[in-house]
C-alpha cells in the first residue's frame, strides 16, 4: 500500500512499511525511510506507483481552471477531494483528487490553507487584487527581459541610465533596473560596468566620476539653503599690526595671515591671525548644521565645493584692505637666538595689508633673495619688506629644525608638488573636456615653508593651551614613526611624531574645516575665561558630540581627499592624451602585482604598473611605453623599454612614506598620507 503525505508544505508519496495509531513508516522511491504523522497522510492507495501518480496528477492539475474551481468551491472550508468531486464528478479518480490537491496548493491567491489538505476560497476582492498583482509582476518580468535584451544589443534604456549610480554602487536588488542589468550581465558574460559602458550609459568619464562622488557624498546636491551670516557682536579692539596672507590666487577662503613686530629691537613678535567665524557662528544654528554636514571644503583641479556658502565666507575671510575679526596668536622670540619668550592669544580686529599670492611671487621671493644682504627692490604688495620676509624665512627654518630634532629624523620630501589649471574654466564646474596645464612647484618653497611653520606653531601652541585650560579639543596624534603607526584623531593632547610636536590641534582653517571651527570655539572660550573656560566652552570633557564629529570628519575627509587624488589622476591622464605622450621616464619605487613594478613618472604626478623586465630595484630609472588609457578605471599600464642606469639604489634619506597606489577599476583606491609638516596647512587651495 502507498500513501500521499504533506511534509512541510511539500507533497510526497511512498510505500507504507508499517503503521501505528499516530504515525507510519514510509519508504520513498529514493530508498529513504521517513516517519510521518498520521494527520499528515492525505491519501492511501494501491496503484498506480507513487511517482506515476504524482506525474499524472501534475499534468492534469495544469488543466484545472482556477476561476471555475473557485466558482465551484463551497463557501466554508473544504477538502481537496471535495473540490475534485465538484469539479470533475462524483467518482473523481485518485489522479483527479491528487491533481485538485496540487492545483489548490499552488493557488494561494484563490484558496487559503485551512489545515492539512483543507482549503477555503478567498474573498472576491482579494482574488481581484491578487490577480492584478500577478499580472503586474508578469508585465514587470517582461519589462526586465526587454531591458536586458536591449542592454545585450548595446542599447541603454532610459530608466536604467537614470539609475546608473544606484545600480553600480548602492543597488536595490529588488529593483527591476538592477535585475535587468544582472540578467543581461549573465547572458552576455560581461561585467556590469563594461556592459553599461558598451550600452552607452556613460556619456562622459569625467561626469561618471563627478556624479558618483555626488551620489555618495552630496545626494541632495551641492547647493546651499538661504543663509545669512550673522554679525560679530563683540566690540573688538583694533590690532596695531599690518598683516599679510599668503595663498594661491584661486583661494577665496583666506583663513590665516601673519604679522611681524619689533624687528631690530632684540625681541620680535610673530602674529598669527586666523579668521574668526567662531565669534559669530554658534553651534546648532542653520549655518553650523550645514558646516557640520559637509565638514570640509572639497578640492579638485579647477573646482571646489566649499564647506560654507560664499556669502558667509566673504563675511569672515581675511580680505586685504579691511580690519577683519581674528583670533590672533602672538609669539615673542629673542631676535638673535629665536628662542620663544612668551605667547598670548587675543580676540581682535586685524588690518590686512595685502593678500599675497605665492604663484605670483615664487619666482621673486626665492631662497637666494631671502638671504641676500643687498636684495633687489621687488615692490612687494602692501608694503611688505625684505627684512620682514627674511626674518620669517629664518624663523621658519629654525622652527622646522626644532621639530626635526623632536621628530628624530629630518623631513625629506624631495618630489615636487604639481599644480593643475584647466584653461578657460574660471572656477566653473568642469565638463571634462578642458585643456589641462600641469606645472611643477618644488615642495618646501620659501613662502610655503613660512606659512607651514607658522600654522604648525599655532596648532601646536593652541593644542597645548586647550589642555592646560582643561578644555577638550580635536587633536591629531601619531605615537611614533614606526611603519604602520597611523595618524589618529582624538580629544586629548598627545604627541604627533610625524610632525615633531607635543600636541597638534587643527585650528587654522575654520572657514574650510569643521574641526578647526570646533577648536576655534574652544580657543575663544579660553581667551575669554582662561582657567575657568571649561565651564563656558561649547564642548565639555568627554562630550559625545566631539567623538561624533571626529568620526564623521574622518570619513568625509578621507572621501574628499580620495576624490581629489582621483581627479588629479584623471586630469594627468587627460594631459597625457592631449599632449600625445606615448613614452616617459620614470623611477621604480615598489614591486607590483603579477611580476610588474610600480613606477613613478619623472615629470608628471603619475604612478603606474609596468611590465617587461621583471623585478627591478627601488630607485632604478627606466623608460616606459604607455598602454591604452581607461578614463573610467583611471588606469594605464606601461611596458619597460629599457633601464636607463646600471645601478641606482634608493638614496639614503629619501622619503619612502609617500607611495601612491594605482587606481583600480570602478573603486578608486587612493591613500591619503599625512605630510602636515612639509606643506602649508592651507596648501590645498
């Protein structure tokens, strides 16, 4: 004897080996023996064989019209055999009964389960809703199939084009657009990105990178809501100095300026003047909420997304010809030994004599000019004198030497910085087709070093002062220079081994970095209240808000710097294309994957893998032929044509900690390396 039974919603049949009151032992066609509860046994029969019964019943079930079966079904709950007798005839066969069971079970929109083998028909309105949903799903499947077919033919349907970045980087796997791409990718055995590229979903490589960045970081766009910059309510004294900022010509957020007093008196006072939005802006206000959401200005060649709207920036920026509110640090030095004698922080208005632009002055204000006892007249703007510049240069070198002593080894940044200019762009959002110019600027140029050392002095001095006043700040620290020891952010003053200072709190770019604005609020509290500042400071010790800001800033700053590095690579590759560069000279700096070496171009900010000569020592100079450029993956490979030197080991002391990785497909992997002591705090303007 055989039995048909329900096993967790699946119908099976087999030979009955033994029976008891509550269960039976049944052997399936596979030979497996199962114990089945008596309540789960739906039919017992002698023939046909179980497999034959199920096959015949399945074939007959497909012919049962569900609408007709629903009409025949009683209003109360019923058994499958009852429906078979109503649908077929009073002598419904075993196969017909089983067919009714299978058909009822697979149509929950018509019939709901009411027990083992028992059902109840659904209300008419529920049936109609279910049928409409089934039809909608059917049409959706047809739409997915049509979209997938179009992608396979190299065409991109508009709905998929509109969802491009979501499909690639943050997909909803239930969305039909995503399912169509997956289906087409499987059918064509093509990676999704390549599939979409071939289908024309990506019109512009630059727009692909730009819109992806916006999708990840500015999903609501880069515009600002209407905001009004509040006035500074404090009656600030006017400083008796003439201050000068030093920035690139494209810089609009001028955060810092310098002044010098007392030259020739034996005691010289350096003034470091920082724009003071913290005197007007308050935590929790609409402007603060915008700044906290963005956390930093985003820089890229030819364009930037500012942390604050321009009308707010212009209210507090240190523009020449104005007496601007500032948080000023005055540090007095012995003019001969340059030993620090005293420091003081003031809240005041500072006359800005001139906004100096280093790209206009680098060829004039050189190291030789600084150290010339009888310099040529240069006509520096705003009345800046050679004597003042020479003192700032001498002081910068001394401050750097002292940091290097604490650091334990010299800073060696021998490679140049590269400046990018998009011809005719004039600050507008680039299209990606502009002509790019790349110019070289040696790291550690005099004006850079002057600003860098002054900002490091301010950030380290204020960092220690906050700690002395018992006021928390946002610090950057590094325990040692050992490999793998990274720079970390925290709320306690700790040494920064990479820079060579006892504490380091970013405080000198409050218009461009939210951490600096937060620290400025804390510094202002110290300036007003001294040792009791902890009671008045916006952020208290162990304040959870500070940790939240640190976490958000770390993530955003890494993403922004990664995008900047990616776009610099994009425009470097554009430069190569625009100038028809097919070969270049380079230096090996690292072993690469699959037998390649990573080489750094001598005259461009370009790192790439090169094949052809196997392993080469670090520092070896080679000539490389460039392969095809992929603007989406930001990828280019090279072939080593020849080695240009017999032996070229890495020179002792050469910087080894600044290895740029090579960008990979889709995900642009860019390491952000800390070099705060080597380039100006505001160098990314």
